């Protein structure tokens, strides 16, 4: 028997307990034996969430048999939402509420979808209704805060996230969501210390979600050209998880920020952290070289690329050294690495194929005039201008 306050989830769990298992065949047998019991129809509608068209047809047939019900309307709304039909989903959730004004679960689905649709004012109305009916639901406080934050009312959002934390209890996932959302509000209010403290707390409760939200906050700050905030958030990210989920780009971006401020010592310490965390030393040093180059620390860039060659055995980095040494006027260093590259014709060909005339000019700058072609056949003249065929010069294997 369906009680007035029962939700779709309550009904599904209750029927599972009654039947001992929950699959389509068992539920269909139950419906045959109890053709007027809406519980069976609502449960089957939930089981059909993986086949949305069939689920919608089934609910419509069920409504024709047993009449409209808040359970069926809610189940249909979930199906329409999964199908991407937002308007019909919203209408179905509202019909569920009309059928049963005490239906908190349908209000939750409606308010959540309104937030996703960026209809924050209307969402806020339903979140407040839920809280009035059941103020201990922490997720409702979080949803209300999300609406208010999106409307620019950060003071109210902060107040209601504090209420969410007061009601959350021991649910670590929801508590982590509270801290993540409050951190976002703190960033918007320029309370960076509060944001960093909340990301710490969120990480202890739900590390995966905290990292995702921290990355988003750092990216948003960078896109808004708030580079000081982006730097602090990226530093927190690497402090919490030095391997940065294997995403080396965080080291590059933070290193570039350090370089733009002339904090060369921080670049060194940063990449040491990454290497010590087990990330690819070659990949990190490649990024580190980019940080030094873009920041104008050319001698440091050369040192870094020489270390890369020693570590990886990849003499392609000699090309980076030649270009950097030429910029510094270090003819001895540039000549040394030109000689190294010319020992590896295949590498020379790869560089010319990748970078075009500038590569040929850089590598053979001190030699006879060369002719550049994007591709060279083995029987054509070599790109270096030696007047030899490519196969007998830099194309030898």
C-alpha cells in the first residue's frame, strides 16, 4: 500500500524487500498478480531507465490502466530527463508534486533539473519548499546554495552551506560536496585562505571530487586573468596530489606563472616535486625547459636540455640547445650540438620535416647554401647543400 509520503525509491526498495529480488521478469509477474497496484508499475518504470522509449510507453500505458499517480509522474520525469527532453521532464515532476504536495523526492528532482537548466530563481523556490518540509536534508541546503551562488548572492550561499555542514552527519561524500561548494563561494568572495582550507577538508572526505573542483577553480581563475589566485590554487592541487592525476600540464602552467614573476628558484623546486612523485622525468624536464625559455632564462634552459639528453638519450634536444645558444651568442655550445646532430641524419630529416626551413637553416647555418624542400627523395640532392644525393649524405642509414 502506497503511503502519501512514499517516494519512488521508497516503493522500489519496499517491493524488492517484499519480492526478495528485483528484475523485470519478477516485477512483471507481480503486476499480473496485482494489476491495480501502482507500486509494480512504478518499479518497472524505474527498471526501464536503460530503455527510455520503452519506459515512457510503459508509463503511459500504466497511467491509462491505474490513473495518474505521483509515483508514475516522477518516474516518467526521470525518463524524459534521461532522454534529454527537459521541458517534458519538468512538467512531469510538477505533475508529481501536484498529485502529492508532500512529495519531497519529486521536488528534489525538479529543483536539481532547474539548476542544471540555469533556471535558478525557480529552482530556489523549490529548494526552500524542501527545506521547509524537511530541514535536515543537507543536499537541499547545497542545492539552494548553488542557486544563490549562481545568482550572485554569495552571502546567502555561504550561510546555507554552513547549514548543510551542520546537517550532513557522517556522509563523507555529501560533506565533501559541502566543502567543495563552500570553497568555490570563498574564491568568489576573494577569501582565498578560506577556499584553500575548504579544499583541504573536501580532499579528506572525497579526494576525487575535490581534485576535480580544484582544477576547475584554478582554470577559471586563469581564464579570468586572476593569475595570483590561479597560482595559489594550482599550488594547493600539487600539494594535495603531487602526481596531479598524471596531468603534466599543471606543472607547465604553474612553472610558467613562476617564470612570469621571475621566481626561477620555484621552477626548480616545483619540477623536483613532480619527479619525486613518480611522474615522467623526461616529460617534466621537457616542460621545465619550456618554462625557462618563455621566461627568458636561456642558460637554465640549456642546462635543462643537456640534462634531458643525458636522461633520455634523445639527441633531438640538441636542436633546442642550438637555437637557445644562438640566441645567447654562445657559438661554442651551438657548434658542439650541431656536430652532434649531424651524426644522426634521420634526426636531421625528422627536424626538417617537422619545422621546415628554419630547422635546416639552424642546423646548417655555417655551411654552404642549402635548398629546402618539405620532402626529399633518396635520389634528390640533400637539403644541406652538399651537392650529394640525399641517400649518400644525410639520408644514409
